[in-house]
């Protein structure tokens, strides 16, 4: 899984997906006709062994959550906004990295100096800043400009039987889609690697361009299978297979396709589970209502601590998502559905 | 400066508290080049002998903040803190669990559907995810030590960030001082004490000062560096030089001697004035036996007790130069 490590460690804040896009194009260019649309989405036509009866689009987003510099203070500190949803609690005392290699740390007032009530209250995001070690505004501006983006600076590594990294959301989907492309699919299909999912702008233009009959959204989703959480709030569980969605906060999924996805997983003996909590959203929100509508399924890798420097997933789930996504692409493209 | 950076990187990336000896091993490998060294428990003592019987002791604590495991179940751990830890920063933070082997852990972070963003959990109510499932109990036991995990990185100018710069920065200053003194003829003996357990009450400095009972001492620690969220009068400026502690509890003659040494060697100095206790090892060192005249030098440090502490290497150099000059003035 060296490719997943490389993918996760690349920087690709929403709108700044260049490094991820370059890597993906280089990986798939020998297997597909590749173009990039006006918003930076990669649209690849993948030639299979047979011609598709129905047009299928499989989507994974390239971008990740991160930070954008909004202001540089006279002291050389960087004020920032978060890009995508990040809780303040996972920001404090983290290291971040800019595209040019500049490293900074997110401030934390020393515990010794906290006043009454401060210990029990999260600071506001607005009160935080990134310290790159500059002692003046001029020194800071030599390294970083307003509008520059940073990502969490954390390596991809093993966590027991699992893996931990920033950006598993959604480089796991990118990895699975690249792997499907390279494995010689049965039918022609379109693969899209999309930009700006984390800010809600993902996949609209690419879906318009592809105009598919069916879409398979390959994603990662919140898993809360952690100590102290009641079973009905666990959403899905790491290591228990590909999570299939019936509803999230952006999409009420096509019931027939949801059931077909489950039965296909069963028949093919692919480890799977149902996401049992209605929360979050993904590119399906934009995809299913594009043009005259697209029948859409979402297949996700369960991911603990998503949108943090240390999200956690199981490689067995990533492979299950790949296998189930591949099976659904094939089923849809074959034209066997009415 | 590149020597100092290398020493500091190796000291910070090693772990050291509660019997974890990585940082002591690194410190010994450097200090033993310049001084005769011995271990007393989890403390390291280096000695350079000079003429006469006068002994100056230089102290820097080598322990870091951390945690101990209080329960292990289904791959999740509960812990208690060792030293002051702000639990607000812990969600999704990485740690190293020192079980039968070292394993990675991540503090659980409740997703938004379960938790209001503003809620702050106590550290003892939080869990660490090891990703090991049932295997965790074979590797990890109650009482095992946990340290924060963060590599050493360079920032702009001469500033660096790492975990446990509190107080490996002080340890690096002592090692650098030993290097400077090792080529000089001294009129006094110097003891370098890298002491354990400062973060939980300063036991290492207490007991070893009792054994050594020096004629005078200087404690070296870190103090609060200038950040926008703390008022300027409570902090030292990063890059502004060593912070000289001034307090009724500290010895006036030693303090003035350190100030003169700074002037003599041209090192930058700033003042940190306190009304009483210094919250460093100086407090216990000076009260040992019939009393030890004690001074205090501190290195300004940002984000204290987090894995992203920040110091300026120039300030560590200032401390090392002042200490060496002070000993040579004896």
C-alpha cells in the first residue's frame, strides 16, 4: 500500500489539488484518456474489455481539509480560516505544512497561564494563529503569502492493525479508483477525481460533462466505533467492510440501487456493512441532481477521527470498497438493470 | 549552532520520564565526551573537576510531561496525566505507548454527531485508540508510560519546534556549557545535574542536591515565550536571550554574577522577575540541607506543555555562554 501512503502525504487543500492531480494523472495516463475541466476535476475515460451499455461514472475526491492564510500580523503570526469542516479541538497544538515546505505550529496558550473558566472552554478558531517562527511580518512574508494553504503535517503510518494519516478522506477513494482503472475493467467507464468536495462544490461540473446514467461515489465516512459510544451512535465500524449508504445529509439514496449494492456484496462475498446514522454528506449530493438526474450509490471506507491530522482506517476496508465499487461499475455498465 | 541543533533534535526525539531512559542515553552520549558521568536512578550527573574545593552545580530537568495507562480494554486505553496537560488539545492527537514494545496511539475524538464542539473532556474521561483490538492487552499493561509523539522540525530563522523542548532545551544548554568548559582550566568543580521528575514535584533535584550539596547552584529551565495570547509582561522574547530569574527566593550574589557573566561574554539577557517561588527546581535546590545559594536562567519557550513547543536556538546558546563564563569567573 505504498501508493496510499504517497497519496495521503501529498498536499491538496480544496482548490489547491495540484500535487494530487499531477500524481493521479501520471498513474492513470497509460490506461485512460485524461482531461482536466475548468474547475480542476480530472475526467478519465477508461477503456474496458467491452463497450458499456450504460454510461457509468465513478467518483473520488482529491481534496482534503486544511487551512488558508487570511492575514499576517506585525509580529509575523499567520491568522487563518479552516477549509472544510475542522473542529477546534483537533487544531490546537498541531503542526501544519505549506506547499513550499514551510512548517508552522498552531498556537496554544500554556496550561499554566489559563484563567478561571478557560480550561473548560474551547478557544474560538478566530483566536488561533499559525507560528512559522518568523519574528516580523516581513520575515513571515518571505515564506508565506496571504491566500496560501497548509495541511496537517503528519506522516502516514501503522496504528496497530490499522493505518493513521491525514487525508484518508478521500485518498482512500482515489487509491481504490486508480486500482480499478489499472486492473483492466470489464466495461468502459468514466473515472472522475474531483476538486473542492470539502467546500461543497465537488463533482457538479464533472458530472455535467460526463452525463452518466449511473454514478458510484467512492468515499470515506465517519466511524464512531470507539470506546464509550453506544452501538446506535457508532455509524459504522472500522474493519467491518465497505459502508453502504441509504441516506446522508446531502442525499436520500436510490433504494433499489442501495439494495442491489448490498446483494452484490453478499453474492461476491465482499465484506460490507450499512452506515447506520444519517449524517455528513459527499459528492453524491451534487452528482444525483445534475442534468436530468443520475442514479447514484455511495460506498465508503469507515474512518475514525475524520477531518483531523490522525484519521484511522483499515486497509481491509479500503480493499473491500475497491472490490464492491468495481463490481457495481461493472453491473451498471453491463446494462442488466432496467 | 548546527552542533546544538543536532544535540537538541536527538534529545527531544528521545523519550524520558518515569523510567524511560531514551533521553538520558542521548544526554549521556554527549555529556560523557566532556565530563565524567554517572547515573543515579533516572538522573544523570556529569562532573568536571577543577582546582580547589568550591563546587558549582548546574541543573536542568530532563523529564518530560506524559501519561500512564490506567486501563486497557478492546484496544482502547484510559490514562492519567503525569505533569500538567491541557486536555483541550488531546482529540485526535498522536502518542507513543511504551508497552512490551512501543506502539502508536491516537486520542479518540468524538465526531460532530455525538459531541458539542465546545465540550471539554477531562483527560481521565478520554480514551486512546491503539488499533490493536484484543491484542492490546498482550502488549500494554496498566502503569505503562505514554509520551507525546512529534518529530523535531526547523522553523524560520533559528527557531525550532518539537515535543519536550521543556526542558531538553535546558539539557542542551548544559551539554553545550560542558563542551565550552572541557577545554578550560577551572578554579572550581562543576556538577551537571540532569534531573528527573521536575514535572511532578522536582524529586530528582531535591535528592541529588542533597547528595552533591554544592556551594552554589544555577537551575536552567524554560519559561513563557512571547505569544499574542499572553500579556507581554508575563513573557520573554524569543531570540531576546537568556531570561535571568530575579526573585527573593534566589540568591542575589549568584544572580548578579550571572548578569556580569552575560555582560562579560556579550550574551543577550532579559529579566524575569517573580515575587517568590519560581516554579522550577531552583525552589527546592536552594532549600537543601543548610541552604544552597541558587540562581535561575530560563529559555523563552512558546506553547509550553504541548507537542509543538517552540524555542530559538540563539537563546539556548546565550544560556550556555553565560553559564560557562560564570564558572570561569570563579
